[in-house]
C-alpha cells in the first residue's frame, strides 16, 4: 500500500516506488467559499482527472514544462514530486469574481491587458491577495522567480485562450500553481480543470465551470462534460 503524503480539499497525494514521483487521486469533493461548502458530486474526480491530464499534456506539447507524467486510471495520475510554492497565480482576461467585486465592475467587462495576481496560500488568513514586494519581503519567493512565474503564467494564458477560442469557448480567468522540481527548476504543477478556471460559451456566455456550483445555477457535470468533449476533439496528442 502506498502511503498518503498529503491531502487537500479535492485531491490526495500518495508515495510511489519512485521518490520523485507521486500518485495523485482526484476525489469527488467540490468546495466553495473557502471550503465552507463541501459537497460530493459523483464522477467529478474522474472528470477533472481527465480534463487536467489533457490540458497538461497539451501544455507540455506547447513547450510548458510541468509536473504531469501520465494518467493511470479514471481518477488517478502520476506527477513529478515538486516542492510547491505557496502562491495561487490567477490570470484574468475579463472581469469576474474577486476582481469584479474589488473594482465594482460588471461581469465580463473587458480588460485592456491580461492581469496576473497572486494569492498567498495560507488557510488561517484565508489566502490573502499578496503583491510582489510582499512575497519577497515575507521570503516566499525571490524577484527572479516571480518574474519567471509571471512570464510562464502569461504564456499558459495565451496557449489556453487560443485553445478554448478554437472550441468556441472563452477563458475568462484561471488559477495556476508552480513548484520546484528536483533540479530546482520552477515548473507548472497542481491541476487545471473547470474547478480552477472560468470558462463560458462564446455565444450565450453560459458558465461551464465551478461558477455553476458557486452560484448554484445548475449541474456542474453537464458543463464539465461539454469542456471534456471539446478538449478531446481539439487536442491531438
Ligand atoms: P476569483 O475571482 O475568485 O479570485 O477566482 C479567479 C480564478 O481562480 C477563478 O477561475 C477560480 C480560480 N480559483 C481557484 O482555483 N481556487 C481558489 O481558491 C480561488 C479563490 C479561485
Ligand atoms: N477553492 C475555494 C474553496 O475551496 C473556492 C473557489 O474556488 O472559489 O472554497
């Protein structure tokens, strides 16, 4: 039996025979409001495992180094073990969520340029917004590393926005996480799924992502399935 290394809100990490490789198990847990709502949605783990596997494979193909190795079952994948940087890197193309609220904008207002924001992963403080100076001063990360992460996040944004555009979808915003691999290189890690992205249809602007759960407007599995089907059509590995 492989032992549990860490357990998050929606995923569990296990040791493998190789100390540099972890098995990641996607659960059916779905959370919102800083974990205040936590529900089990049948097959969501399978769906996100498949979607995240496809997107990470595609990003690798497009030259973005990342932790993904392979999908090994419906709900499990192998990832390189990385030392995670405790920052959530959010990229925004249109106003939504916290950004929309903070600046009193309308939903989907245009932005003159994509915005990269950082949030410090700190449960006690509820993941506060953090700027580059703060992150350096608190010794979370140095200036060069921040620069590299920002450049990488914007590259990922370009690649993913183009991909979703071809699928007749719009990537409104999303969250990334990075870590250091065994050679101390910064690589993209964690997951990219409709749990961590806002994705809407071009025509009707209908949400296909976790906003359906946050706003309780319908069945998230229907939205996630549309995204998965379109990704399968678009991505040739
Ligand atoms: P926000 O507008 O709530 O800050 O969210 C921006 C994007 O980041 C959105 O696509 C959802 C994603 N996100 C996460 O993946 N995890 C989180 O804990 C939060 C707050 C947002
Ligand atoms: N990830 C946050 C939570 O666990 C919610 C969100 O994505 O909005 O509650």
